[in-house]
C-alpha cells in the first residue's frame, strides 16, 4: 500500500536535474521515473501517479484512460502541444508549463544561429581545420553585418521580446507580426508592427516564435518562402511544424532564400536521410533552445512548484492559458 502520492518524472527531465525531484518532493511524495508513448508499453506507475512531470511525451485520452488518479500534468517546457488540454480539463486535471524562465536561453540561441548564418561561422570553422593552411586554399565567402539589417519576428511573446531586445543591441531594425499589436514592446523596444506578408518581404532575417496550434501549423510554407528576399535567412526555435520542412528544402535548393537556422524539426530527432543534413546553407542544432544548466534547473523548480501546489490541494501557479480562467474540479 502506498502512503504518499506518486509523482512520475520523465527520465529525460531527471537526467537534466539529477536528484532534484527526490530532494524537493520526497518529503511529501514518492518519486518514480518512467516514460511512455502512445500505443507502447505503459509503466505500471502511470496508473498510480497523481502527478506527472513530462518532456514531450504525448498526453491524450489514450494515456489518461490509464492514469485514473492523475491530478496534474506538469510540462517541462513552455510549449505544450503534445498535451490534450481539453481532455485533461474534462477530467479535472491541471496542465502547467514553465513560461518565462527559458526565454533568455532561447533568445540567446536565436541570436547565435543568426550570427552563425550572417558570419558563416560553421564554414569558417571548417575552413580553418581543413583549408586555411593549404598554399592553394580558396577564399572563404564573405559574411554580412547585422548592423542596420531588418529582423522580422513572428510572434512577439516572451521569447520574441527577448530576441527583439538583443537585436536592438546589434542596431537592427525590428518588425514583428502577432495576433495583436504589442504597444508596450513598441514603446520600450522601438519595434514596429506589420502584417505577415510585409514582414516576409521586408526582412533580412525572420525568426519564428509562435506556439504550435492548428492555426500556426504550416504557417510558413512555399507561398511565404517565395515572398522572402533571396538574400534573407529564416530561423526557427519554436516548433518544427510551424515551418513546412519540404517547402523549406525546396526554397534552399532553388535559391528563394539564402539559408536557415533550425533548432526544431517536424520529426525529431532529424533523420539521416533528411535533405537538410547535407545542405551547406543551413545551421542545425538538436532542439537545445533551453538546454543550459541554469535554465533547465529553473524549469525543473517551476515544475516542482506546480506539483507541490496541487498535492497540497492548491491551484498551481503556472497553468496553461486555456485553464487560467476556469475552475478545475
């Protein structure tokens, strides 16, 4: 017989923060580690768990049917497109995420990808290792300044605002598109609101920072990529399916755009047969937007805070937007 509630933590979350969940929750709960996927083997602990701290595991009716005691799904990250919030709400299950604490890390990676593209840093590194010492070496292709260039931000939420602040420090002009104008950001950062088509046509760099929803899935496809300047770059650190990967590959091969920086992909991990692997005009990173020790610890602590609140019979502080204005019972 179990005398404490059970908290099930994804092994990937634990690997980022070894020992933290036992230390922070062990006094009030049993902590176990396990993962699952739809249609696969489900750990027995799922049926006993009152709380789950999860990475990208899918949570839908199929898994919820196997978790009758569940009271909270604490998403370890800001995006929660893998969680069926409506299904959880129907069953009286809270869904939380970790907004704010990872914004700086993702913004820093976004700027890093931008610099890699503008200054061709990956090629420059390879040039030093393979060619620079050769008497018959060729010339390295010249880079471009960020100073004075136009950055278009699609989605001016927390992360988009952090990117805009960093871009302004590089003396870039910042345009943005969002579902509604963000007047405070316009006043404080000097950013300019515009429609999506104008942003696409005007920007030297385009950075995507929208959540994955039915509305944003495939938001940037062939039509949108054709609108961009042939000298422009696109950067995606949001969700892979916001950007149509097939259309992007076509755009890169046909020269519709100059290149891309990608931290997220339609299917992860990126498969070896992906056309992107062998393209020289892309910079690829393995979904590491929040992957710093400081940020991952802050995310874990926010998950702990949310789980602890629910186990104490309280409303968790970091509910997803769909649950903020409703009573979960």
